[in-house]
């Protein structure tokens, strides 16, 4: 399992074997550039997971969100659009 909590100033990322068994976690600053942010989140998950496979991923993000297409549209405190 992996979880990402995207905020205006920081992104919290965790990897766990179960919801109650967190293996590793890290907090990184939220980059203003959305492409850089996506690469940094992926790199951090890979780093935290090590040789373990990630079977599911949950993401918490500020809205508005398009749940049908799975997009973060235009969060108020982050200069990202249609991620």
C-alpha cells in the first residue's frame, strides 16, 4: 500500500504493509511545477518501497477534483492544473 497526502506546502508519502502497519514515511515540500511534483512523488514511493511491490495507492488532494477522469483540476493553494 502507498498513500500520498498533497498539501499546499508539503506532500506526505507513506508505504505500508497494511493500514495499521506503516513501513516508511517521508514529507517533502510541494513543488510549484506539477511535472516535477509527479516525478518527485514517484521517486519517493520507489525509495520508500524498496524491493516491495505497491499493489494499491491512495491520494488525498485539495479540490476541485474530477473523480470521473481522476484529475486534480485547479487547487486554490497549488499552481497545478488538470493533473
